[in-house]
C-alpha cells in the first residue's frame, strides 16, 4: 500500500518505539502510521538489520539486556512483518481497526462543538489517544503543548504554520510549537492524535471547555 507520505516519523521516534522507550500512549499512532508509510516501515525494519550498532549509538537511552530482544519482538509483531491480510474496505489500518473494534462505523463519536467530533480511545492522567473528526473549513483552536503530540491523518487533510498533512502523514508537535490546524479541502478530516499531556489553549472558550473535552 503506497501513499505519498511526506511527513514521516524520524529515526529517533521509530527506534524509541521499537525498543519500548516511547511512552505507551504513542504506540497506536506509530503502529498505524507504520502501516500506511512504506518509508517508516522500512526504517523500522532496518533497525533489525543494523541492530546492535544502532542501539550502541543511542546508549544514553540506557538500554538493558532485554531491549534488543523487545525491539525485535515488536518488529516481528509489526503489520509489515506479519503476512498482511487482504485489504478490507474502510480507512483504518489494522492496528487502529483492532483498537476500535472495526472501522469508522464502530467509532463512538461525541460532539465537541462547531461540527467537530472526538472519540477518546485512551486517557490516563492527561496522556490521551483520540480520534478527531473535523468538518471542512473548521480549525482546532490555537494551542500549545505541555508534552509531545503526534497527529496522524487518516482521511482528508489539514494544514498549519508548519505544513500540509494528508493521509499517512504525522505531525509532531511539542513544547516549542504553537499551532492552529485547519482542515483543507471539502472532505471531513479524520485524525488519530496522541498527547503525553494536556494541551495549552490560548483563548478563553476552549480553556473553559477543556475539562469536559478531556483534551
Ligand atoms: Zn497540537
């Protein structure tokens, strides 16, 4: 399945994922992105080949004995290494389909205003994974981040100050970045977003709504 994915995950994040060093809250986004992105998948698999050498280079991450084995286990668990089943209709790659128990029609959407909807898949002490459905022409309120945020596009497209993101693309945002993602085109934008901590909204209304939206 080849897409023109232009915003891929950097090696550091893929390696952290492969070794289990990446906080668990990002696992689903990474696994789903890797299903859609030949480039990220190839690099994740290449860590298998480069193996020990690459892990030595990243010694500050304090790998223990089990890390390499864990990395290999994860790679062999990855959708690429397994025999991929025939494509089914729908927009969710297998890892997401598994997490949701189906495709778009199985998502328990809740309205969050302005025609946008979300479905929280995981929320642990502020670290959350959610699906977002944002209608054409709409935007997320301007916000900053307290930790890392990964946003993967599954359908449609959005843009912000840093680029344009389409199916398979991941935007990486952190404390340094403020942005206001805006939907592009006439298709509803469906994204899978994971954050390690609550967002920082700059205007009052979204701040007031924040506790209810758990965002
Ligand atoms: Zn953000």
